[in-house]
């Protein structure tokens, strides 16, 4: 098989660390880098294969959601007092605000 040369640039500190690791592994730098890159590619391909089905389901769900009609706008007046409190508590969790610092439907 014909070989192709790939040139990379990196700072001296990284180059020296790679040389040391290659030496400890009993490899030259080229073999060490090819081994590391090949292992990384195999890990990525395995992860992609593992998640391919769920990625496909997510894409299908997003496409289906895009075709749904928009929901009507809900204003604070459309909510019960209990629903307003629940929204305020949820917003406090999201934004980290103190729920006691807000009044019904309005931020302090």
C-alpha cells in the first residue's frame, strides 16, 4: 500500500510529550500518531453507530413538530392563580430568582 505524508504543526511542548509517549509505547512518532488517530476514529464511529437510531428518531420528531400548527399565545390572564404560581416557581428554578420576590404574573 502506498503511503501518504501528512504534515502537522504543533508547539515544542506537545511534540516532546508525543515523542516521549511514542518511545514508551515502543513506536516511532508516525506509528504512534496513526495509532492514536485510528483509535479516536474507531471510538467516534462506534458512538455514531450507537446513537444513529435515536438521532434518526429525533430528526423525525423534529420534522413532525415542524408541521404542527403553532400553539395559541397564553397570557397571565389565561392562567389560574395556582398555574401562575407554578410558572413563577418554574421560572425561579430556571433563572435562580427568589420566588418570594415576584408578584403574581409580574417580576419584581
